């Protein structure tokens, strides 16, 4: 089969495109999917840059997100059949293969039927970012109606999903962007307050907009500096959730003083740690999202599409341009 792969870590140019061995037969709990489209995520670039940090096998076929058609099913798989159109997120960890390929074996517990209203390209852009945003807001922060939520980098993949899910939950949304173009993008998604972090003081604007109270939930999708500011943006007894690892330099005194509940969100954990129920939960999130897409209550925005043969160019574009919405590839 054709695939994009690398034999050693490094810059995007280490990615090659060519023939590689097909994944083989399904085990009893797997499904063989013929990939039609692939979602591109920052984690793909991180694995390529430092593969030694992840449980991958060389040559590494990267990619977590995929949408395609079921070709074969394992003996114990009863929810899917050949011909089904599906979508999923499965990192290539623990002797699995990633999605930058014509075919991939997928744990059936991670699969969901593709939203009927979405193309394969649109569906492939959904899983990782919407699962991440859903788990962060619903599972970690326990979002409720009428709360105020701060979502950093609202024009990004996770950010643009989180804005929509927060609005669907009945919350008010404050979000940060870096340009007027991205401000219009998040406004169209439903953001109530938009802060340009290049020209405005985030903490001051959040406190001004909330009447000095702070937000119920602060969601960091950027990293340590932004996480540090979240502690001053959150109201006492509020929630702070991050998708990045907190560093040793973080000062936790403000979080402690405000009695904040702090959570990490890593949607890779079910496969990384082989957590059966957590895999089923993520598939259930995708099923719920599919219903919301099909009822026009959610949408996914594709910034640009690439052929799989141009995987290196696609990853460079993601790293250098930081586009609004998502990048995808067509197999």
C-alpha cells in the first residue's frame, strides 16, 4: 500500500511517501479501514520530531485521525460490516499503525459511523479535536448552562471545536485570537467576547467582561505562559484545564489561593494506556458529535487539503502557518 512514513525523527523532510507493507489481517477486535481522508494534528508533528518520546515502531506511519470505508472486520466485531463509512482517532502507539496510509487496522471500540452530512475530508478533520474539546469541557470541567468559559486560541483546531461545544452546552464564550481575520472566524462560530492577545491584555479584558468575577472555566490549548495567566482569569473555585504538560516553572500560588480545580486533558490516553472503557467513551463522543453535525448544530472548518503524497508539505504548513480550522489529506 501507499503511505507516508519516516525511519528517524527530525524536520518534516524526514517524511517519505511510497510503498510499504499492508497492515495484515484483523485480530478478533479490529476493523480494517480503507482510508479516504486523514486529519492532520500537531501531535503528528511532535511524534515526527521526537519519536523516542512515544511508543511507536519504525518505520513510523504517523497520524491519528481517519475517515474511510470498512473492508474487513474481526471475528468478535458485530457493530460494523464491510462497506460502512466510519471515522475515528487512533494514534499509532503500542504496535499500531497511524493513518497516513491507504489502509489501517483500527480497534473497533474506537470507531463510529461517519456523519452522513459530512464528506470524508470533513469527517477526518473532526475526531481528535472534538474529542479533546468534549473531554476537556464535559468530562474534566463539567460545563453547565450559563457558565462563562475562556477558550484560548479559538481559531485553532481544538479551539474552534471547543467554542461550538461550549455554546451548545449553553455557556458564554470568551476566546483569544491573533488577528482580525481570526476574530471574524471565531465570531462566526458564536464567540461572545473576542480578545486579540497581540494588542490586548487577556487578564484585564477577561475581568472587565466578567465584571471582575473571572470565568467559570479557563481552557488552555497553548502552553505554560497561557496556563499561568489562566489562574488569574478563573473565578475562585473555578476550573482550569490544559492540553499541554505543566512545566516546573509554573507558579501555583494563585491557583491554590483561588481553590481552583486543575485538570489535564490528553485524549491519547485510552490507546496509550490500553483503557477499554475509555476507548468506548471516545467512540460514544464521536457518535454524539455525528448527530450534532447531521442536525447542523456543529460544523468543522477545513483550512486546506493536501494529497497524502504531500504529507511533508502539509506538516510544514501546519507548523509555520497556524491556520484557522483544520488541515486534511486525501488518500
